[in-house]
C-alpha cells in the first residue's frame, strides 16, 4: 500500500489525483463562479491561504492570457497575417 501512495509524488499522477479530487468534490461550480472564499472553505474547511490563492490565480490568468495571445499571434503569422 505505501508504494501506491509514493506514486502520487510523480507529477503526472499527483496532477491526476488532484483533478480527480476537484471533480469528485464539485469544485468547478465554485471556481467557475469566481467565489474564492466559498471554494477555499470547501477545500480547506476555512479561509486559510485565501490571499495566497487569490494572488496565484491572478498570476495564472495573466500567464494564460499571454499564452493565448502568443498562440493567436503564431497562428496569424503562419497564415500570412502578421504585420
């Protein structure tokens, strides 16, 4: 049994287990609604770490927007639309 727990230390399996937990506990609805307080309480039972979670989400949104812009630019360049 302990070897199975150690498998969760591998990135891919750690991510899959987190995604499974997220889905099984209905976190998407709270996240999609943008209610970080309710989501934090749902996951942690309280608001411990809320400020850090909000700061990380803001950074992630900027990174995602930047990646989306870059992908859009690359697609336009390949199609001959770049300036």
